[in-house]
């Protein structure tokens, strides 16, 4: 699914995405899969898309397309 930046930002605020993200966070034990931290207010845990191919359709691909990362590791991967 192709989304504009605005649509993507809105999607990340949706109940659908929040439920998917929560499920992935539970799978990863609430920790960053890169450094193992549990997150803080300044370095929260975020859900990273390994691929944007199935954006908006992640329900059946939670194991393949998503992982939990702290903000620092997430930023490092994108940079």
C-alpha cells in the first residue's frame, strides 16, 4: 500500500496500528531487539518496519516485517 507522509503519520496514530505495535512489543518482551534496553521517556521503544511493502496490512506479517527498537537504535538504522 502506498501512503503519503501525512497518511503514514495518521496511520501510526490509528487504533489498528497501535494494536499491531503492541503485539510486536509483547513478542519482543518490551525490549529493543538491537541493544536490549526497555526504553525510557527520552529513548522510547518504537516499532520498526523491516519493509514497507505491506504497510497498512501488517496483521499477518508481524513476525516478518516488524521489530521493536529503542529510538536511538531506530534512528541509527534509518541513518
